[in-house]
């Protein structure tokens, strides 16, 4: 069974939870453009789910139970302007091939465990963390990345030598690499750090 979203519709968390509990063998779930603030924890029961599209929703966080979707191959969060945090156990999604967070501006860093997503082919943006989040070295394990990759919040990097090797190491299929310092809400730049990276 496939549930597809339609633009600008509202679905309550109660109704969504009820639906998900009835369709446990769901493989595709698209709630694109739905007005939802979050997903119920029962999303973690959809063990057969392969494709999850939450694009342009008002979702703020993904429940930790999302990390139980071991068969998930595609996760699209494009344009989720209110999304502030990804699940801390995102590294459990070992079959994830496509992860799109284009236009997600409130996430400050990728969670730990990104390096476990060794099957990733498409990663729209890697947000470098400060202390508790993912670091540039996590990109070393993502050898199958292709197409376009944006690496943002480079101002959080502490080890510049590690960075030089990490960005291009075993990434022959990358066609476009964008590097961003700061965030869209922070115009500060550290020119000394930028010069050391060249």
C-alpha cells in the first residue's frame, strides 16, 4: 500500500498514528506538503518502509523511533523550514541511499552516527558539528557519494589537516562540491581559517 500526500492538507497526529498502526507493511509514505508538526513514535513500527517523503511539511523533529526503519532507502526532508533536529540514532539507517535536507536551515549539526550510513549515494548537505555532532572525518566512510554535496558550517572545524584529506578522499563520483562557512543567519567569516583550507 502507498499513502501519498496532497498539497496543503492537514492530518492530526492521532489520525496519522492510527493509520500507521493499521498499515505496518507500508513501503512508501509521502506526506509532502502536509501540515504536520511531528510524526508519531509508531513510525518506527513500519519495518518494511523504503521511502519516506516529508518535504515541505512543518515538522520540527523526527522521533527517535525513526532510527528503527532499517530498510529505509530514501529520506526526503527538503524544504522542512521548521526542522531543528535529526534523530540521534540516524546511524541505524544502514540501508539509506538518498538523504535530502535541501533548504533545511535550522539544523545546527548532523548527529553522531552519520559515518555508519555507508550505503549513501546522495547526501544533499553535511552540516559539520562543533563538539557533540558529526565531524568532517565522518565523510571518509561515505565512499559512494555522487552528484552534488554541500558541506556547511565549516567554521566548526577544529582539525584543518584532517579536512583537506576528507573532502575528496574516494569521492570520484561527486560532480558538484559546495563549501559554506557559517549559516544563513550568521554572516561572520574566519578568513584565517579559510586560507588554511586552501
